[in-house]
C-alpha cells in the first residue's frame, strides 16, 4: 500500500473517531490534538484491526504526529508481508 493511500485511509478513520475538521489533519498534525489518550488507544485498536497488523507498544510510544503513525503502520504492513512470503 502506498503511503499516500495509507495516509488517506488513516485520516478517514480519524475523522470517524475524533471530533475534528478534515482540513485540520496533515502529516504534521500532533496526535495529541486528535483526542484524549484513551480515545487514541481505541483508535489504534481500530487501526490494527483494519490493517491486520500488530503495533508494538514501544513504537506506539514514539508516535508524535499523524505522519509518524502512517510510517509505523506502513512498516507494520511491510513486516506482515515479509512474514507471509
């Protein structure tokens, strides 16, 4: 999956979960601005289910921006593909 497609899908998921404006989301948007930490944990569970990946807690702790999340999910998808082949 291309990074741009992944970014769009994650943004669409965020718009459904958090009370935010679509124009407010970019790669540089801090994840703290999306909602509270409990909502973000629930969102990450949705992301894991939607993309069929497991995100490592240590990596999750490093997420600062939406772009960081996109990169983490992309790496997880690549890791899953590597395990399947």
